[in-house]
């Protein structure tokens, strides 16, 4: 009986000691991000970074709108809510993996230009997408958004999806942006400094169908840290309310808005976006505001040299956890 009790005591003691041991550190395989959409059987994992780490991708141009590519960390100051921050990381970022959303307006208002839009978008993907590294998905929208092709690095699949678009219906631009950011961009949750998320929106900007508001769509894009490039399909030569909407989405997320006068100019706009993606800087800082309050915080980038223009997002939403 004494021998039996001794064995039981030893087993219980070993179990207690095992429970007190810290879990083993994650392997390199566990910390690498998996590409593609999240599934229950193959969830996306991300490299852990400080919760207060803020990443900013940006472009610098001179007075003649030429890219400035020879700047260093010492050439910049960054302020968050008007408080000076310390830049911890700085680099030229032309090689980071891309996650690209292509959103194409298929409402009746763009019917006569849809073919040009499709082919220009396909040319952009052929020029920009690097198989094995970058991924893209395509969404068509009129009254509501429709996922035409999920994340893939296969340009032929994307091209086939884009060419399947048919014009008709109203314009639900805000719903399309909200949908793409929430369901496809947030599966790579910020702060993830090893990806660039961008969205190409081809539309006249005149929303007349969305359930979500413009502010809700913009906030979702900012939560997902998506940079929006907008290409207007307005060919009237007169600035419209829709043009102003597209410009705001672009400027507040760190992208650009283009207003081609002719449909054939679309290709040049897409090429300019592709070129810009290879000419960006990246900086990071750990925010001095340690509160996890979920509030929006403004970011101001400044250059020491006068006469330079910085194109960057105007802020971010802090973590609420």
C-alpha cells in the first residue's frame, strides 16, 4: 500500500511540475505569415510586433512632381497628434509583398468605358504582380459588391475575372470599399510591417446605392491600413462631387487620385501607380501614447528640406486591446 501511494505521489508531482513549465517558444514556421485567405484549417499567423508600433509608407516628390529617392531618416520628422515621435526604423521599400484589391465600377454610368478599364487593370496586374510574392483579388460593383476572384498570384485568373464584368445598375462605391477592406484586407491584421495593402478603385465616385456611409468606408480603410489609389471615369472635363470623393479617399489613406480625360489615358495612370509602388519609403515609430483606446490619431510627416511634398496617410486607429 505504501508503495502504491508513493507511485501516485510521484505521478501527481510530475504532472504539477509539467504544468508549471512555460510553453515552448514558437518555431520559425509558426511565426511566418501564411499567404492567402484565413481558413479554420489554415489560419494566418503573423510575426509579433509591439502593439504601439506605427508603420507609415510614403512617397516624396519635388516641385516638378518627380520622385525623390535619396533621402535618409535624418531628413524627416514625424508627429503624432502634434507630439514629436522617435523614428526607430527607416528604409526604402520597393520589395515588400503586396496585397492588392482591384475594385471596378460596373454601373450604367461607365458602360461605354468598361472595356478600357478592364484592359488597363489587367495590364497593371501583369506589370506589378510578382508571382510567389504578391497577391490580388478583384471586385466588381454596381448596386452591391461582387467578389470576382479571391486572392491569387495568377494573373490569368485575375484577367479572366475582370473580363467577365458586365455593366448595369447603380453605384455602391462605399459598400464596395467597406466590403473589400473588412473581409479581405483585415485578414492580414495591422500592425503587420511586412506587407503593403493597396486598393485600386476605378469609378466615377458618384455613390447612390450604399448602405454604408462615406465616413464608415473611410474608417474601415484606415482600420485596415489600406492605401487607396483612385482613377476617375468622369470624362466631362468638369470636377464633380464624385471626383472630390475619390480624392478624399486617396489623400486620407496616403494614395493618389487620377482624373484621365480620355479612356486611353487609363493605362498611363495604372503605370504611374506601379512606378510609385517601387519608389516608396517606410518608417516606423513606437507611439509615445500608450493608451489602447481605439481612437484615431493624426500623423504629420515633415521634411527638413523645403519644397518637397510627402504623400502619406493622415493617421491611424490605435489598438483597443
